[in-house]
C-alpha cells in the first residue's frame, strides 16, 4: 500500500550495555581500530601532496592563460565578418546578457528553460544509529620487557547506550553493522541519485560595446540594435557550474506564480531574503507521468518545497526475513512511542531541483570549429604536460556577472589558493599527533612538555613537511629562497623541541612508535610492550652528571 511523503522524524531508544573493567579494544575490533589509526596518520600527508600538486598545476594553467593573447568578443573590431580570421585554439573572452539554453532531466521528463545547470538533489529516508558512552577513569601498572613499570590512566566500567533516529538524509546509511539492524533496516535502493545536468545547446550572443546599453536596447525594442556575434558553449565549460551564481530551488505552481508568503516569512522579512526560489508553471510537468522514473519507481510531484516522491514498497519475502531478524535480536515486540509518529518509511525517496540561471555571464575559453563557418564554439582549454590533474590544467571559465578576463583568472586563482589553504590548515592539526609520534621515535615525550615546546614541535613538523613538498613540486622556479627558508626554519624548530622536550623510556624507535599508535587505538597493554620505561641518558647528559658528582 502506497503512502504519502512525511517529514516528521522518529526517535527510538536502543539497547544499553555495561562493560565492567577496562574498555580496551581487542580481537577484530582492536585490529580495525589500529588500521583506522594508521590511516589517520598516513592519509593526510598524501592528501596534502595531491592538493599542492593540483595547486601548482592550476597556477601554471591560469598564468599561461593570463599571459596569452585574448580576443574580446564584445570588441567593436571583432564582428561577424571577421570570424573567419579567428583560428581554433584562440583564447576568447566575452560577456553576454542574451542566454538561450534549456537544462533537462530526461529520467523525470523535466526541462527548465534559461538554466545553465540543473542539479537534482536526492534525499533518503534512513535510520541513523548514535551511541553515547560514559566511563570511569582508572589507573593500572604496565610493564616493559626489562621489568620497568609505569602508571597509566585508562577508561573502565563503561556504560554504552544506543539511540536511533529516522529522518530524511542526503546519503544512504548501511544498517548492516547496527546493534539492532532488524528493527532499523535501511533499504539501499537509489534509482534517482543526485546529479548535475548542464544546459543543452547553450547559445550566447555577444553585443558590441557597452553591455548594459545593449541589454537595455534589447529589453525596450525586442531586438538587437547593435551588431553582435553568436557562439555556442561546449558542455565542458559548465562542468564546474557558474561561479558566483547561487543555486535556486525550483517549485512548480499553477501558472508559475509564487504563493503568498507565510506569517513567519513576513515577520522575519527584515533579515533579508532567506530563500531564492524559482517558480515554474505546472504545465512543464506534463510529461512526467510517462517518464522512466514515474513508470519504473512511481515518482510523482508532491510539491511541499518542490519535491518529487517515491514510496518504498517491500516484497513479502523481504518483510518476512526482516521479522525473523527482529525475532533473533529480540526487537520484534519492542514497541515505543516514537513508532506512533507519522514519519517517513525507511526506503522512501525524494528529490528536488536547483538551477543556476544568471542574467549575465562572462566566459573565457578557446575557440573550436562550429557547425558552420560563421559560428563560434567556445570550449575549455587544457594544457598538457604540467601535471596529472586534468581538471586543474583546464581553463574553461563561466562566471556570473560582467567581468574582465583578468578578473576571472584572478578569481579562479584565489579560489584555488583558498582550497589549498584549507588542506594546509587540516595538516597543521595533523601535525599535533605527528610531532608527538616523531618525538617518541627520538626518545622524547612532547605530550608532557611545556606548551612552548609542544608548539615548537608542531610548527617545526608542519614547516618541514610543507617546505619539503614545495621544494619538490615547485622546484627553483617559484620562490625557491622563501621555500628553502621555510624548510630550514621547520628543521630548526624541530631540533629546538627535541632538545627541550622531556625524555621518555629507552626503546627502539620503531617499537616506541608502534606502541604509541596502539595506545592511541585503545589497544590492551599486552599488545604494546615497550623495551623500557627508564629514560636513557645521552653522552652529554652523562658527562654533565659526572662533572656534578666530582664537584660534590
């Protein structure tokens, strides 16, 4: 039996477990915890390396475009009769207020005129498992191979409580590893996943002279009174969307008119527009009842924010198997108040559309042969031999509004730099455990040292790794002196932290590092037996101690 789309969430309480004694992770769970911890320590530098290489490739591609000759399509000297003189591969730039395009989703039979991109946002009704844990803090004595001991704190006598929340989510959740997967089963169907469609056969008209004047003439006279040229936009130009253009949700109403604002919308209108919605007439949905999605998965338009909805209908055999799983886990008769809430059914699907439909766009790309000798086609320009990231090496820009070619390239470079800065900030956080791990390898314990020593170790590791990557990627071509200074500054700070940090037990470096990783993974003490917990003295320390003894 089909049902309506419901939005109220459901909350259920799961089982409670009490574990007496240490909360160490053993067996398969302990092994998975160790693997996960190793991944957290190894993956971030690899991500940084890929990010810095992408940043280098993007900088080279944008710099090459900035230093190349660019033909302005809005210039009075570039008219239709001069198109034959423009060879394929020429970098061109132009601004257009006359955009002719349609973006469509063939699976649902929806087509939105004037949209450069059409984004389908899928949502899934799914259970999510959360757990809360409260533990006591206990102390125990751990022993090394040489018989030395030390006291350490650990979690003990823990109480774990599971909770489940069913709501609409932007991703599917695998319920197989839930504590109660039978009572909180998540079907994994996904016939209409999230996807972005670009405009089909996009045609731009570039008018001569001042853009605002050309647009005003077009609005008042209904025709272009200035000379212009037309160009078609390759779909690859829209692979990254339209920069600086927000997405607008699409809703279908009678005659495409906006419904009257609600009381709360009028009450809080002084905060400014919160939601930019594009309203289209319901007539645009005339083909949806016969679309593949409607015939195959019963998708229908229900409104309520522009949603298309598909109810989940489970087969009899699947339902019987689910009842059997609930019987095995003891939840078959576990009825709670949350079950009475009118919420969605796990497995239900819905999606809505968003568009990017700017009134004015600026484009920067290269020319390609058009359909006729008097027609231009603008495609992305890709540089070869500057890296493995083809997307970073491609210059095919579409920005909302009127912008010069130089402003567009500067904006792209700034966006690329900001992305690299985010990854570097994450690496700085990674440098905190990495510095302590390196300190352990050299017989130092940064965790119990002063805050100044800890900062020296963190900044030293960060500068050293970042400087080494910059020297490897950028070489001597760009800022070699500054990069070298950064590298040696990191090495100096690391050495200062090494000399000032507290000493730890004498162990082989690889064993000390391995034991620390196991400790962070909450592994039991018998998995992480070190060589010794007695701090060793260097030769300088021994000479200083002997001198003090003689003086006494």
